[in-house]
């Protein structure tokens, strides 16, 4: 499976490197998998197999490292995850708490190894954790490292909300107890800033908003418009309940009573955990016949771009509040408008790009109405596509993301109580 956060972090690292910043992308838990050149280091810290065994076995924790470190080899981890090793939050409550205990938990050796690597080998000016679930290591790192430490928040709540109530609160309490050790937090939307500030009991001034960045060399509109009569509604995201493909199928079934030339084409990763869900979706779509198609998960950016370019409109009607939604920016860069739920990061994303319509979250009839509006009004569809393509290139470029990142790193004082707010809007020019 391609991890959206991994892919964006990889793009982020490349953009910073291209701007002259020396960057080391360090994978944790598993090697990253991306649809472009992988810039991450080969060494994996907190390797998922060892972390699990350390959590389960006191004996394993006592074994010498030369007997256990081989399990952190990227190839072995990839092989193990290929058998469907679960990362379901519902099964990982106790392990999550254990990892967040950091220097007091079962993964103390893993914490020490990461700290030593950063403080003694890399010696960077800035450290940026990719998620708050790594917060267990920050206190030990602070003791050995004198530079600034940041944390990017990009979907941490989704994992936490999948835990039992007891484990969720325990995890939040542990993260909150360690947030003072960070100099600042990076988010990609005002919505997520406010949401995570409330969850972690932090002032919003502790956050900087960094716009998502898109490599436009991979995404552009079709040079020649399609000549067929089909109206293609697209879905591109992981196939799972929280992304809402079932809602889109129901809406398309309603739409086709008035617009029989409409087709729904879905793309995205389908894991074994969600096989039953997809079976129910396809059963609900049986009466659509050839008007519903699942194309699998595109394995390169060029294939993904070709799919997005072929659409007339895209909708990912996620019932949960999406913190990022990179696919919205990618399809806008391909000159295709969107219809998205009016919650999470989508309202401010569409306010900045003006490339789509919002519908009431979870309301199948309203979704069908908004999609139908774009089916019958080609002029409006073209207007949204044109504006969206123009503004996404202005406000979500790699340059905008890089400039805002550097600005935030410079703006936040080192381990200070009074934190300066970094305003990315000053940087959102290509």
C-alpha cells in the first residue's frame, strides 16, 4: 500500500533538498513506499517486528542487539507486511501506550538507538517527527540534542479514534505530557490546527500551517478534451468505509435515473481488512453494471495522473474529517473539479482553490444534487476546473510548501514558552 503521508513526506524532503536544504528522511516502523524516487535512508528505526516482540516478550528485550536487529532489515519488514500484518488501531492499544512510554517502555533500546543516531551521527539543526505517536522518544532526544524539535500532525487523530476509549485517552494523556518537549507543531490546515490544539491542550500559537505541496510536473490537464459522451465521476482514495465509496455508489445510482451516460470509476488501494466492505459496495453497485468500474491502485504517478485526467469530476465523500486530502489538489492540477463534504480540511481547501462544490457530509441526496449540477452545467464545470487549476498552482506549489517550512523553522524560538506564529499565507507564491 502507498501511504499518503509517506508519499507527501518524501515529496516534502525532495522539495527542501532542491531548495538547498540538507534533509535526511528516516523511516520508522516500516520502510516507506512511494510512487516516485524513494529518498529515505535504508535504516529503519522502531522496526515493526521488533517493536511488537519487545512489547510481548521480556526475554526478547534482553537478547543482544546482534540477535534482533536483523529483523529491522527493510526487505524482511516488507516481506512480513506482505502477509497482511495488521496495523489496525483496534488491535494496537496496549502497544501504542507502551511506545508512548518511551524511555520507560519496552522499546527503551529503540529510543536510545534513534536518539544516538540523531544526536551523534546526523547532528542536524532541526528534527521533525512525522507523527505524534513517536512522542515517546522526544524527552530522551531533548536530553542529548540541542537543536529545535518539531512534530508534523497529519492524521494522528484517525489512529487514536480507532482505539478503545481507555487506550485512546491513555495515548492522548501520554502525548500531552510530552508536547512541551517540542518547539512547535506543523499542520496542513487551520481545521487540523484547531482540532489537535484542543485534543492535546495546546495553544494554537504552538502551531504553524504548512500548505501541502504538489509536483506539477506530474499533473496537468489533458491537452485535448475527450470526445466521447460519457460523464465520468471518479473516486481516488483507499477503499475503506472512512473514505465513503459506498456513499458515492448510492449517489450515482440516483443520478443515473436522469443521466444514464454517467459512469463511476474508482481507484485506490484495497487491503484485506476492507475486502468485506468492498464486497458490500460492489453488491450495492450490481445494478450499475458496466457503469461501475474499479481499476485497482495505480502504481506510478503517470498512471495516476492519466486516470485523474480522464475524469469529469472527482468525489471522495469521506464521512470522517479529512486532515489533508492531497488527491483533491492532484485532480485540480489535472483540470478536473471536485465535490467534497463540507467538513475537515475540505472547506478551506476549496475556499483557497475555488475548484469545486461542497455538500452536506453523509447526505447522499445532496451529493447527488451537487454532482448533477455539474453534469448539466458544463460552463460551471469548466469555470471550477479552470479556477481550481490556476489557484492550486499558486497556493499549493512545492515552492510555497518549502518557503513556509523554512519560515516556520526559523520563526519558532528554541524551546521557548512564548511562541511566534508563522503565517504561511505570506509564502504562498510560486
